């Protein structure tokens, strides 16, 4: 164990400050290049051909006219596509295809919009035109379109990322039979699509047997592994680059087949190929959130103590793969309740495979549970905030484990105070503003605090600048900025002299930017690498006769602004640049691996590269803790009594995600989550034709997402207390919690405004008339 010098605490820390995005200037100047914008010489354009039936077979696919159309280089269908490998073990460490079904390998069709071919041409327009010339005839079968149609064939899936989906504790039937008060209702949510601003896109470039893919992805390492596996080439031959991503929300978490088809097309035509998934194609090509039917039963004592919760979720998956919307998982742990039964059913329908969408499970699950809690509050005549405090879970009720940190009561209190909750008259339709009915509603927010192994490399150059890198991602979330802040504090360098690099599969390993885990996972690695790098530079000075710090005691040394000096004699010191230059070192480099297991430093003797391991928390047996973020959502709605129009005029979101690394970027994450939750509550719904199973809604004119005019004032409060067990940084993620509880808070506010309880999302005006 080498001497670890603590970071320069006496100097002002950048972490926690609301500094501007370090990539903000590039973005506003249009200089930040997204996947489809990377220039390539001699590029060809690919356009996907998609099925126009939801179930059946391709009888004939006539490509002759398309093949001779101007500019066309290739038409690929199941008749001439190369064989591709399918990886079906679904493990998160290795990467996963979005759908365990290889397109273009047979004539079978399982859903509308399934890829059935690719046209490659000189220009995008020529490829698009040629697609219109491909004539497909089908043997069509009757598809299963809705969950209800497939209910008789429903089955119970086993697990969701290692979590059991069928859970029981206590005796629910008995508790419900003996209940003093009972709520039993069914809540439904529709198909939703992620619709990031940047649609998915890949540019594939072959150089001999080396493949580079510029991709819009939340997981460069996973994409590298899946692309290599499906094409049957070694991982080392594939490089994935994704420097900027225009939102993902889960639809870029797995590797979808368009990326692999771009690589296939590029190999076939011997040129770089760009494949952009069009907005319309995004509705069938990159997953969606499954609709849900949720039956909720709550039983309680007259004084508000929950005695039983039963939560039965039915969601849908495709005919070719399994994906569960795990609504009941949160229900296991949100409230102290001795008797619980959580069930998940799955029905196969003829749609593309659903996928994780921002807070999968928690977003629709909290709509049902938190609506039911509100119904119970009215049944009991207890204030909704009070009812939740009565049932506060002091430990994880499912496992009995203590929370790593939990400030939910503070969230209720601070949120209620900011919102003015104490002035609420609970009687429905009692608050008005002119013609409008005013309603106030609230709900609990929650999301797990995930953390996975990650690594980072820190390099200091002889000109005094540092480069820190990790194969992580910035989906607009602020990763570039917060990692730069962490490195600045740990290195004792100003933000301007640090460049944080991400989004390349050749960089040190980092997990998928999913499960809100990037900050929690990558921050300790960046901190570990940067601190060790600083320590090595200090040691260079201490061991060097020509240094003014020769033989100085480590504990007397401080660093600031790229300079090492004695704390009590700041004039005695020198800059990092001087130390490296005198030692003829162009660069010093450290790589850190932040494991989730106990820490163990493994330093090799190589002078240039040192690998260190940074544990989950050096002082904590983390396995005994339950890591979970919590929050409280408060909504004010204004409802027009005759038009049924709902406007959310005010929203307060009080959130505990551990330590906040940057209040500006973290607040933006919650603003985005709440906004998406408002869309979920009031607008978002993908509709299929009941007969044909074809998508009726497949553009942003029909799929409504909130615009500026739809959004009122959103106030975000952070508790900002470090989680003492997740890592030394104390940070849990903030990407997904913002959407949870929002739809319920709005539905509860609408009930308060109108006396109408809407249990079916989205709450469109027709449902209020
Ligand atoms: Mo998120 S749905 O885990 O990308």
C-alpha cells in the first residue's frame, strides 16, 4: 500500500458547484457531432425496408426494379443476407441485442415495422426511392394486438435483472379478508415510445477486417461485444464511438439490429455506410414501454396503517423475445407493510420487443400504487402526505436491510413546504380560479441506487494539462461536466485544464448508461485515478533532490491550480509541468478500476501505468445495505370544467439522490424526468390498429410530447446529503427518479380538482368530460 494523500480539502471544491456544461459551447455552436453527422469520404446511405403486416410470411419480395434504380448499390433481404449469430444469454455484462431475433434470416414476420431488408445507395433519397420500388407480397395471419386478446395465454416471467418477479410475504388473503378499509382498483398505462430528439443512427466503416461504428448508443462496450458476436469477428476488431447522444431514455441501451445491418451493408458495398432510423421507424425499431394493466388491492386499519398490498401487473412482450415491465418491484419496498403479494404476468403480442424506458417498472408502477394510496387517503380522511409518513419504511421491508441513506421524510416536508401543501382544502372541487378548477396532488418518487464496476484513466502531460477518460456516455445528462469536476478536485487542477473523454469502446470499461448508474459507477473510478495520479506527481517531487519539496513530509503538502507546495509555506513549491519536464516525462498515467467488491489496491511496478482498485466504499460492508433513492412530487393542475383541458401550472419535486455533483445538470435531469412524467400523465400513447396490428401512431404529430407551452413552473429541491455507503463520493444516480410518481401526482391533483378518478393513462380531455 503506497501512501495515499487525501485530496486538497483546504482548497475550494468544484464538485457540487452548478458550473455550466463543459460541452455546452460545442453544442450551441453545432460543433458537437452526433453519430449521423460524422463525415466520411465516399459514404453510402442505407434505408431499412420494414414489413407492412404484423404477422405472417413474406410470400414474395421483388427487388428487381429497386436494384436497377439510380444510385442503388445493393438490396439486402432474407434471400441474400449473410448469416448472423444470435446471442441469447441476455447478460448485462456482455451486452445484449434489443431483440433476440435476427432479422433477414427467414421469411417470417412477427410485427409491423419488422426489418425485412436494406437498400444501399449513393444518396439517402435514392435509397429511399428504391425502397418504395420493392414489392412485397405476404401470407397474412391474424395478429394478437392487445394484452386482453392474449390473456388466456399469459404466463409468469421469473426475473428482471436478477430480481424475483413473483414475490410474497405474510398472508395477504387473510389480511385483506379482515381489513377495516380496502381499496381495490385497476389502473392501466398505454404503449409509450422514448422519442429522443436524436433518432438512432449508425455509420459503419470497415478498414480491412477492422470495423468502426459511429453509433447513437448508451453502451459502447455492450454494442462492441454484440456487433462483434453477431458478425462473428473478435471484439478487438470492433470499435464503437459515441461522443454525443441526443437522449436515449433506454431505447439506445441495448444494441438494436439496424447497427448490425449497417455493418453488414458496409461490408457488402465496400464503403462506409450511414443508416439513420427515421422518426417513423423509431416506433418499431428500438423498443417501447409495454402497456400495463395493474390490479391494486390495499387494505388498512382505520388509523391508516397498511395491512396488505396486492399488486398484479400484466404487461406484454413480443413473440420473439421477453421483456417485462416490472411495475410491482417498487411496491415491495416503498411502504412498511407486513403482507404483500406482487405478481407479474406476461402476454405475447405481435409488436416489436418492448424495452426499458426511463424508470422501467417504477414509472407505470408508481402511477398505480400512488394513485391507490391517494384513494385510500380519501377513504380514510387522512392527508395523503400524512398517510405516507404513517407507512414510512424505516428499513427495506422486503429484505429487512437498512437503507444506505434515506431522506424521504425530509423530501415530503421540504416539498410540502415549498408547494404550500398546508393550505390545501382536501375536498374535491373546492379550489377554483375563475372558471377553472384547481387541484393539488402528490405522490412518492423512488428509484434504485445502482452501481456497477467501472474504470477510468487519468493522464497528466508535461504542459500541465490532464486528460481523463472512460468508456461512459453523456446522453445530455452532464457526464462530461461532472467527471471534469471530480477530476479537477482530485488532481488539484482548474476545470479548464482538464479534458474528460468518453464514448469510445477502446477506453477503460464502463457500464451501460442505464439504471441511472453512470455517476455512481464512474465517479469513484475517475476520482481514484485522478487522486493516484496526483499522488504520483507529488512523490516525484518529494523523491527529487532538485525539487524545492525534496523530502518534504507528505502530510505537509497541498496542491492547487496545478501546483504542489507546502501548506504553511506556499511559496515553496513547483508546478506539475515543472516536475514532469525536469524528469523528462512527457506524460504520467494512472488507470483505476472501481469495483463494487471490497477494495484492493493492485499496483504494478510499471512507472508509467498504475492500476489501482477502488472499492465500493473502503469503510463499509455495502452488501448489507439497500440502496434506493426517494423523493416527493407535488402537482398543481388547472382543469377547465367544460373542455376537460388540464394544465399543470406548478410542480415541486423534492429529491434525495445522495450527494449532488452539479446542481445545474442534476436539476436539468429532474426537469426532464418531470416533463416526461407530465407527458406520460396527459399525452403520450402509441395506438395500434385493432384489426391489422399496424402502428397508427408513428410520428410526433400523433405521439404528443410536452412542449414549452405545456409546462408550468417546475421547482426542484435536492436534499444533497451524501450516501455514506455507496462510495466515497456519496452519489446515487439522478436520471430516472424524476419521472416516477409524476403521473400519480397529476392524476391525484385532477381528482382533487374535479372529483373524477382517472385510472387510465393518458388523462386526455375526453376522459374528464
Ligand atoms: Mo434507462 S430506461 O435504464 O436507460
